[in-house]
C-alpha cells in the first residue's frame, strides 16, 4: 500500500467515523427532545469497531481483504451500525 493510498484511506475512514458520530448525536438529540428511547448507545460500538478495522489495514500493509481480525471488526461494526440505524429510523417515523 503506497503512502497516497494510506492517506486517502485514512481520510475516507475519518469521514465515515464523522458520519457515524453525527448519527449518534441525532439519536441523542431525539432522545432528549422527545423523551423516547432511541438506543443512541448502539452507535458507539460501530464508532470504535469500524475505524479500528480500517486502522489495522492502513497500518499493516495489507490489501483491503483477507485479514481475519480486521475483517471481523469491520463485519461486527457494520452489522451493529445496520441494527442501530434501522432502530433509529423506525423510532423516529413511529413504526414499531
């Protein structure tokens, strides 16, 4: 992995981390403003797992597939992010 590729990957994953942070803040705001539980804490594990998996790939000169620990971090972070986002969407639009 070249230096330019590492920089681009780091910037991209920083932006993804920022978007997850924004989702977490939206969930927290909704909890405080509506008084309903929005499960905002479910956004915190993906906020740690996804950048950790990406950092593993960026740090240890590997291609973006094939490393079991990093793949597991990205998989778990993605699954938890899907669950948290789906729950937040259902709660905010009033579905149960």
